[in-house]
């Protein structure tokens, strides 16, 4: 494809952030593409070799004015953010637009989406939400995130049954939705299960989470910048996404699909956008977002671990392969060119 594509997103960290990993796959696949990120952090960074720029979005009066000028250079704008991100939606209007709803958010009035050519949902739940809001079905696509599955392989974990939580919130307002409180409420029910909470090194919520876990003997808070999460997944039995709401959460958490790619089953609430896939493929346990259901789910996974584990990698290969992901976006781009 010879057309020039620009990806509009938040902070772009190609090897780390979940959404960034998806964009990075597309960015590498389409050599005439550039990534333009907007950060709330006070910095400006760019890489001409890797073709991306991330800038501080203040001052507010200046940054939005840059967007239309940058847009003119490209043939296609691809917004990779939440479905409610007005920052880009209000400032792009000259070239064809694709919106990938990669993070949670409210469905806006359908008039806001009228100038968008294609909208991509990453879960059936979000697809149906958009359709129910009056968005024409021919404008909608369902594309699950993709992974380079060759980077993942199964390794037998050692020691006690272990569970990894890797969906740390940026702010304390996200704790409830991400299920942090729910998860910690259930840890004391298990003496021979260990829980690891992977936390972003730069997160402002570290002072909030530290006192919450300090007296819990079977909970480890791991504050670290990890480029390859598979190194952690290899040492645990399962990954958990105990989300209590669809808002403020990813419909298709990368830690979950990376766990499946590593051959490790998962624990997810029915609020996770891909819960139906987990249930249908029997590669993990789906539970209601309450303490009793979570405890029961962990017990079920421990008891029947082998039958869930054998299905994990198969699920990743069926739904989350890099090959399928890229082919679907190729087809979508071709519809607009």
C-alpha cells in the first residue's frame, strides 16, 4: 500500500503500552505511516528513524491548531484511542478517518461520528453499543488486537499457584473499575496462592497502592517498566482482569491475550469485552465482579487447571494472531483508497 497513513493516539511507547503495541504492529507493516501522540506528561519526544512524535498537549490553544496542518500531509487519518476522544475528532476533517475504539469510553451522539468513515470495535460488546447508538452497521468493523505469537511460548511455572494482575490504573479513580479493590478483598481467602500486581513505574498511584498491599503476605507489588511482559507471565499460572465496569477499561486487555499466547489460562469478569470468547473456548474462568464469585473462580481454575491450560494457546491463535489482525486492517484501508 503506497498511501500515507497517520496514527493519532495518546502516549506512544512501542514496546510497552498495550494500545501502543497494536499501533506498532500496524506502523511497521505500513512503511509510509507516522504515529502522532498527545501526552499529558510534560515532555516532547520524537524519533525520525521510527517515524513517531509525542508532544505535550498544553498549551491547549496551540496543540489542536497543529493537527489540521499535520493532517494535510497524509492520505488517511487513523485515530487509535477511545470512542469518546473529542480531542482528535473535533480537529480532523480533511481526509478519510478511521477510529479504533481501543479503550473504554462513552458512545457519543451519532452526529459526532458522521464524518468518520469507519469505526473499529475491539469487542462484540462495543460493536453492539455503537450499533445501538444508531451507527450504521456498514460503517462498523470488529477487529480484535493482534500479537506476534512467535514471541510467546508456554513455560511451566514453579511453586504455589500464582496469579498476575497487569492492568494497573493511571489514577486512583480507576481502581474500582479495574478491580483492584475487588482483587485485594479476595486474596486473604487463599494461603497457597500468590498474587503479583505489576505497576507502572511512573504511576502517580504508587503511594495509593503501597499501603493497600503492605500487610498482605501473599501479595507482591512489582513496580517496574517491563518491555516484555511474557517474562513475568512465564512465571505464573494465570493472569486476571477483575474489571467491575466496562468504562475506564480496555475491552480486550493485552495482559489477557498475552497470557493466552503464552499458554496460560485467564480469570476475567463478565465486564471484560472478550469474556464470551474466554467462556466459549474454555481457556479460563469468567466470573461476576464480586468477592464470592472471584474466590469460586480461582478455586475452579486451580482444580481444573489442565483442561483450561490446554485451550489457552488455541484461543490466541484463533482470535489474536498478528496475521489476521493485519489482514483485516489491510482490507479496511483498501475500502477507503
